[in-house]
């Protein structure tokens, strides 16, 4: 069996033969009359036509060749006969054309005896010569890592994979339609920032050579969007990339796509209702169903039903239900004891805030048990320092959990600059004490708030996680075209 390098050298020799024949193997201009999808839908026997596409299969012998070619819209059959194309053209095709090559053909449409729509090729030319073979036709890419590294081959050979990314695109465009109709304005905020804010996460750090200052890639869209709300917009949203320098697993990736929106003069109830309406619309109109099978965090297949009631449960009530321990007004000693029972590292426990320890307890004891869409409310206030703080120490927030994973965060946004300053100062103290996930202090954000921000509600959702559910994929990397991978040595 020939090695891949041997096959590549053979194709390079064919490339040289094309050049020696005075033909250009990489066309400057390409002409065609219809896409392959259109020609199938508007098929006319006897019509003279020019088509383009990539050869996906090639078969035949003697004076007759059949090939299927693909242009991204559909697959069509080409037929090459020696007595129609001519001896020289037919033989040259046999000599230099491979599966994977892009060609332009012209000829007459006809229907084979088996009822197959086809084009009888009179003239052809290479418009882009491929130098590496495609994966085997019937099996495609079998190695999962290769699917991630060479997604272009995955979607080329696997229609299910190609359709999955089309669904992703439709989900994002439909989100835009929903929010635009709701009166939101789409905006953009900077990815490269002086400091991270808006979330509790570790950053990717870089340096601005011209200004000679350290900078970070953003971990959240929140602060800049809320600053824009101080400019008088009633409702804005952004769909953009965030970066968090943290662990990897099937539900976490370091570069991910977020949707965040903010609406002035609306409350958390409006937020929850719009969230449920939007996600149900995406399920029904894009996925075409309301029940989905996914793999949960324990590698068990579970079924999610979007038609069921979207329950609302308090953070502390859910922990109590699953552990028998009530975290409300618990002492530091009680919180540490319960975190240690669930496996928290004793050496690190003194560095972590009460809120982050409670979040650890929640994730270990309860979150994975929430399967159908459920809003978890009243998180510890220290976990949500950008939200309105309730008198009982909780924040006026909700988090949508589906299949044991966090899908959205919703806040009644804090717009009191003095209270916000106090909370962010406490976060800064926790960060100095060693809590790497404590939130940074953003002075520009606070100055904007002092100029006045309207009462508002805010929303954040990981697009990738929602797409994974609606396409029933077990790993976020299956819905991201270019997932981050370690370089091959």
C-alpha cells in the first residue's frame, strides 16, 4: 500500500503533466450556469449547461467513466464517453484527474436508464488540483481527534457533520431575528482589554507592544455592554467570543461564543420569560422537535423535554434536597466541612471565598441531577457581585440548567455605584488572598455607573452549549469548527 507521501508525489506528477499540456491547474476565473442543487430541481433533458464541483467518486472502465461531483449545494453525476469527449480529452482525464479535484464541465443533461439525472460531458477542465487524497468514501474520518484537527474533511465527507454546522448558523441567525424584533440593537465590544471583568475566571494574558502595557483577552461581554447602556440605549446585545484560561472537558472549552443582552426598565421576570420563549422557538423551528437525547456529566444518556414546565428552584433548597444540609446562613466552618466531604482540596480551602465553596458544593451535589430545563435562583450574593443583592445574602439572579450544564445566567442588574464599588473591592481583596477566580476591579465600569445607568435586566448564554443540546452532541468540540488542539509534534 502506498504511503500518503507517495500518493502526494503521484498527484504532483499529474499536476506537472497538466502544466506541460499548457493548461492552468488553478483557474483564475470559473464559469457555470447553475448550482448542482438548482440543476437537480430545474432539470431539463437535452439542456446544454456548464457546471462546477469537486469529484467525490470516480468509477468506470474502457470508454465510459462515471463520477459524482459536489459544489457545496448538492451532488450530481457526470458521465464521460470517449466518443463524445474525444479520445485525447478522455485519455487526459483518465491520466490526470483524481477524487478530490475540482473541475468545470459542459455538456448535455440527460437521464440514465436507471433514472439518474446526469450530464454527458463534452468539455472539461481542472480548476483546482488536489494534492492529498480525501478520506475513504464510505467511512470518512474515523479518528475523533482528526475530525477536530481537520474539520474541513469531516464536513466534506459526513453530511451529518455538515448539516450540524448549518444548524448552528440558523440558531445564531434566528437569535438575531428574535432580539431584533424585540427591539434590541446589536453592538460590538473589544476582545482585547486592559483588565478582565464581568465574570469569575482566569485570563489569557498578552502584551501590547506599541503601548508597552499588559492586556488580557476578555472573559465576559458584560462590563462594556453595561457601560454602553449608560449611553441611553434601551436594549442591546452582542454575540461574540470569550476566552477563559481554565480546564477542558466535554462541556468546557477555552474559546467559546457568548450571547449577552441587556434591557433597560425590564425586570428578571421579563428576562426569564424571553429566555424560555427564545429557546423553545429555536428547538421547534430549527431542530424541529422538543425532546432531545444527550449525554450528561456522568456519561449517561438522558432525555430532555422542553415542553415540560420550566421549574424555578432556589440554590439553597436544591443543595438541601440533595445533601440534607441547609446552606442558608451557614458558618464558614460548616461550609468548609461540607466542601471537604465532597472532595475539595484541604490545602486550598483557606484561599477560597464562601461563595465559591458553596458553588463547589452545588456543582458536586446537585447541578448534574437537574435534567429538564430548570431556573436555579437566589445564588449566594458573593458569587454574583454584579447583580442586585437581596437582604438574605443572595443575589436577584437565575441560572438555567439543562442536562446538568449551565446554559444561561440572568440578572436583575445592580446599578447602585456605591454598592457596586463595595462589592468589587471585596472581590479584589479575595483575589489578593489567593482566589484566582475572584472578579477584577474595573474603575471605568464604576465611573460609567456613577454617571447613571438605568434599571435593567441582563442575560448571558453560551451558544456552543445550546447548539450541542439542540444537535444532540456529547462534546462542545463537535459544534465548534476549529476547537483548540495541542500541536502535533
